[in-house]
């Protein structure tokens, strides 16, 4: 429920900034940089796309300003593989820190635990 309310508030703020229709909706999904095609990697393509969908009553300069901001926002959502991996590992570590230790040990197979314990003993020697 909270996420729905937050998205509604963001949409209202974006409409107040001049965005319309689907451009007022804001999603902060992260995308892999490899998935970004050449056509959409060009910020001008996003500006043109927004302009081609602009209501007739919008001033060209306002549409251009919004298009540039929209392009920057969209392109910032694409991250390289190294960033994806770093964020994944950090997220897993944060999640593991919140979980019960006994529960984690139950979820990990015994062989993996024994191998890890043996590696610790080797390091200690």
C-alpha cells in the first residue's frame, strides 16, 4: 500500500513539473547496460520520443526541457555488469545479516558448511 501511495505522489509531482500521461509515471527499475540498444542510448532519441507524444498545447521549449530530463533519468537506470554484481552481493550480505543464524545454517547444505569450516582451520594454521 505504501508503495502505491508513494508512486501516486511522485506522479502528481511530475505532473506539476509538466509531465503528462505515461511520462508522469516514474519507475526506478534498474536495467543492464548490455540491454540498451544503440538507438535508445542516444539522449536525443528520448527527447524526440517525448516530443512526439506531447500534447499540442505544450510549448516546444518546455517539452525540450522535459525531454532532456526524461532522457537523463532513463539512461541513468542502465548499469554495467560490475555494478549489478556489486549491488547483488551487497544486497545478499544485508539480507543475510538480518536473518537468523540458525535459519541460515539450516538452509546451507552440510557439505558446504564443513568445507567452509575446514578453510577457516587452514587459515588459522
